[in-house]
């Protein structure tokens, strides 16, 4: 079959998407004719909008009705141009969908159908990881693959896409070594924000269970690739070019200190640079030095807070004294880490907890690359979501309850939470520390979110 893999915006423009590259590999191996149409990367490279629209903080904009209306004509043109360049009609469109690209993906799928009425459309991606059955109505899809897609997609292709209008949900793979080696050859590599950067995963899932995180719900128990398999992948990637950079997509790459040491030893045999997400547990000066020697250029640490009380309430395993030490050790080894800072406000975090975080960050300014300020979100099914009665939380079950949850003080808790986010973003400017987005944008973003929260509750009331 002729299959088009389609990636609508918004998605990360940094490098090809790993999940799609795995599915491409499966389809190619099965003898299908494959094209990748990464409209997200194309729009990014053509600067359809300023680059900060592709920062995670801005992804919500892409589902605002006015924004979607404005982009529709543009999408139609792009799809038409793509169709004109295609020789024969595709038979299958495989669409990657995340929570913020649902509306645009839906519009695009309809546009494809106008051009190719017999097209079979299969959708998958983060939007469908843990979803109720009503998502079937969110686009003209013949099938929706929920959860890990590799096995289900392969089966769907084997059946020539006959099981129409069903959500296919396969159990998670037992061994990640059974995954195909991702195929990046079909992607528009010159269109990505970071050139010569390829994603790779050593594992799926996390060993921790932080109260606000739905990683466990998404991935289930943590599974690792064998070192032999990783060696093979790294060898193939490092053959591509001399200046290869690997971006590890794992939830965290150092779940166990011993395993991480082995990974670092493996990496030291390749002339590559890399980045990834780590936890503070298990990092000491020896590990920090090893990371630096074997090509680590950037790490992100989900520190969340330096307050022991707040950490305990959100069920984060890390110890506060560790976090400060680890940031300093990494900086000493030449790797200035980026960290995540969570603002929870009442009933999780007191004003003094918050101020303690700001002072600690100020003191660490010389060691940090950036700080990503995030309000505490509580997705459905997480530990905190289950504890909502204990904490007196309200409005968790509305469509935007995960971000506009209220504590015992009602709307005042939302205002408090977001005004602290704003305050923290302004403090970062004062301390000369980079935010995850650029300063002005983060400040505007939190102001905009507060307006959105007010509109949301006015609409909910009607
Ligand atoms: S926040 Fe990070 S460390 Fe905690 S459960 Fe999620 S992925 Fe694991």
C-alpha cells in the first residue's frame, strides 16, 4: 500500500518524532511505499508563526477556535501542494495526534479525504494514550490506535485496515528489543530546528510515581532495551554523520545508578554528544564527571521544588538537599542543567515554600542553564487526582480540570497559583536565568492563562 505518515502542528520541531520513525520502519519492512509529510516541521521552517508558537507553553493556542479558523486555508493549500507533488494516490494516511493538535488533525484529515475519497485514515499518538471511547468521534478516522502503537499498527496493516471505526489497543511490548530500529530516512531532515539531532529511547516508563505525573498510566511498568540493542542503534546513527547528537526521549535515563553507569560506559565508545532527562537520585560527582566525559551537553532535571514539605505532598521521591548538590556537581562537571519548577500554591505549597524556592534558585543562578516554570497540573487518574477529597480539590473533572483545578478557596487558588507563576517568571528575569520560553513570552503566557481561567468558569457556569 502507499502510506503517508502525516504530522500536523503543533508538535516539537526539534527533530523527527521517534514514534513515527518506528512505525515508518515497520511499514517499510512490510514492503509498503512510505512518504512522511511533516507539516509541523515545514510550517516551523517556513516561519508560519514566530518560533515561540512551537514552545510547549504555546501549544494550547493551536486549538483556539480563532487560531484554527485562520490556519485552515493555509493547511488546505499545503495539503493541495503535497498532493500535486505525489505521483499516485495514497491508500493510507497515518496521522500523529497529540492533545493540542486534535482540531487541526481533524481538519487536515477531512481535506485529505476531499482529495482522496477512498483513503483509509488511522490515527495514533499521545492524544490517544489513555482515552475514553468518545475520541472515536474526534475525526474521520477509520481506526484509532491507543497506547503503544507498533504491534497494533503492524496488525492493522496486515489486515489491510479492514477493522474500521475501532479503537485498537494492544498490550504493551514485553521486550523493547522487539521494536524496529527507527527509520529517519523519509523525514525532511533539513526542516527541523536542531540539525543532525536524532531521538532515541533506552526505556519506556518510569520507576517513580510522582503525584501529578501520568507517565505510569501511559507506559505502565518500566521496560529497558538491552545494551546490545542500544549499541546497534547507536552504531547505525553514528554512521550517518560525524557530528551526530542524540536526544534521549526516556522519561528519565537514570532510573538505576548501576544501569546508568553502564549506559555511560556504552556512550563513551561513540563520538557523539547527547541530552536527556535525569532524576537527582543516583547522581554524584563521579557520575557527573562520567556524563561530561562521554558527551553530555544538556540535561533536564524535574526538581519541581526545593521544599521538602511540598515534595512530600506531591509524592516526589527526591530529597531537597540532593537537588542543590546535584545541580552544583553537574555545573562543576561542565553541564549546566535545566530544571523544572512546579508552582502548586494552596493547599499544596505555602508562601514560605515558594519563597524558599525562589531564594534557592537565585543562589544557584550561576549553575543553571534554565528554569521551566510550570503550574501544578493534575491529570485524571494520577495520585493527586485520587487524593482530591483529602486536599479538598474541586473542578478536577471538567474538560480543563487538570489545569484549572480549585482548592478549598475556590477560584482564588487558581489566581494565586498563576500569579506565583508570573512572579517566578519575573524573578528569573531579575536573576538573569533563562526561562523555558523567552522571558516576555512566559510572562504574557501566564497573564493569558489567567484570562482563560476566568472565561472557562464563566462558560462552565452557563
Ligand atoms: S515526574 Fe518524572 S520522575 Fe516523576 S513519575 Fe513522572 S517521569 Fe517519573
